[in-house]
């Protein structure tokens, strides 16, 4: 989806699912590995919350829910949405996120796709999944692989969940 840039840059919104096996169990978060050739062999910094850009006239919350469905092929879960605020990524994009406590089977994901010229300069267009895999991570492991700016969401989730 192409979005018009706002004066302060592009904006994205997303949902961070979290779960606990028991009330006092370790918190896990659901992240997606970015698809396409640039991230194929990367682990650290190649995982993200399901998110995407939005345009004027669409609220961040509506965009977060729409992008969840577009990227995972599943309806976003119901539940209390915990606002995690904004982070600014290295490229200047501002990402707004909410956390929702819910479980999801990664095997049920049917990722959305995007097209790009690949290899670059070849004139050939190929299709790639937006997220090539989805996985549950403990918060410590998530910090090692998530896009660095998005660790702010993990910190805020930790404050909320007390874990």
C-alpha cells in the first residue's frame, strides 16, 4: 500500500500480540520476519510487529487492525488494546502500536505479498511475502531480533504486564 508522506515522514501502525501460559508465566510476543530478499539471511533487526503505513483520513487504530489482517491473513483478535505509544525508526518512520493479549497459531498465518523488481536492475518483477514467517518470542529473545526502535514497545509492554 502506498501512503502519502506527512510533513514529519511516513506513519505506520500495528498490533503486538502477547500471551502467557499461566497468569504468572513468562510473557511471549508474536513477531514477523520481514519477507523479501533484503532480509532473507538476517535475523537480528529483521523481525517486526505486524504493521503498515496509513494515509490521511484513516486512524492509526483502524490501520493497525487492517494491516494485521493484510500481513497475517487473519482477523485481528478482540480484547483490551493497551496503547504502547509511538517510536521513530531509523529511516524516520513513526510507528504507533497497541498490545493485545491473545493466542495465535503461527501455522494459521497466510501472509500478504508485495511485488518488486528482483534482482535489482533485471527488469523482472517477483512476488514476496510481507512476512515470511511468524513466531512467538520471550521478551528477552524478542529484544535481540526486533527492529531496534521497536524495543520501545517491548519496554512499554513490560511496564504494563509487570514482567
